[in-house]
């Protein structure tokens, strides 16, 4: 299994997962479980991680996938659609 992108970020930037958890206001257990592929972050947490690290949201939500450009584009569109629907109380 590949190293999770968040764990790779941690190693490359010499920041601990515990420090990342503190910055994100999450428990270190939550961040550890994400980096060990035991859970996937929620879209909201994936956005926060992405903003902090520059890792794409898709890479955080689907860390084991290798998307072709067209597939990635379609998934991003679907994700935006889901996000828009979830944020609109009238839908």
C-alpha cells in the first residue's frame, strides 16, 4: 500500500500528525486513522486539510485511486454538485 498523501506531507515538511491534528482542531487519532487508510475524511475536513497542505480534495477523499484527467474532472463536478446541494437548505 502506498503512503497516504497526508503522511507524506507530514514527512516532507517535518511536521507531526499530532501537530497537524492540533492545527485542524481534530484529535490525533482522527488524523492517524486517515493516514492509515482506516477512515476517509469528511468533505469538510478534506477541504481543511487541502487548504493547509495543498493536497487535492480528491486525493484525500480517494487516496488509492489513480484518476485519468477526464475521470477526475467528472468526479470533481459530482463533488461540487453534492456540496452545493448540501449547502442549500432549499434543495
